[in-house]
């Protein structure tokens, strides 16, 4: 849970900046928010409850969560590409661990008890090229600006 505490502190630190931009009526897109913290830093239901409780005092519920779901094969290809472009990988960037986290994301997004933390989930095909995914996200955001 030490890593979860560090991730929580990092998320909390960014809330003031996010609030600033939202108050200025600027759309904010974040990568890795509460669901990532839950996936990467929990092993049990109790751990999930602890992490959620630690986020609740300051957590901002997003208008939408974009979930990049992909096949295990594509995940492996992306990891190989990442490994070839860097001298080392993080503790999270190992095939077996990433496949496990892919499974955890699927379970968390199916968990109805967590639905209030991410009321709108848009599942995107993470097998698509990054530029196409970015285009889909920006198109969605543009179409849903100002509550439309």
C-alpha cells in the first residue's frame, strides 16, 4: 500500500491545478486517474476500499473516462515497442503484470459498486493507432462540450 499512498498524494497534488483549469472553463484531459491507481495498487477488495476512501475527500468525478481496452497481443506489441525505445522499463512494464492489470481494468469497470466514481465510460479500441485514438477522444470531447 506504500505505492498506493504515493500515487494518491501525487493525484491530490494535481487537484488544485485541475480545479484552476476547470474554473477557467477549460477542458481537462488526464491520463491515469483513480481507476489506474486502483488497478496498479490494489490486490484485494479491502485495498480497493482503502484507496477509494483515501481519494474521497478530494476526488473529482470526471465527466467521462476513456478506457483503452486492447488485446493481450497488442499490449505485448506496445510493450516491445516501448522496450526498444528506452534503456529500461518501470516496475509496471512487464508483460505478465500488464496482462494482469488489463484483466483488473476490465473487472473494475464492470464493478457496479464503483460506478459513481466514473459515471460515463467510453470504451475505445486500444488496438488502434495512437493518432486514431487521440482523434476519437478529441471528437468525443468536442461533441460533448458544454454538457451537449
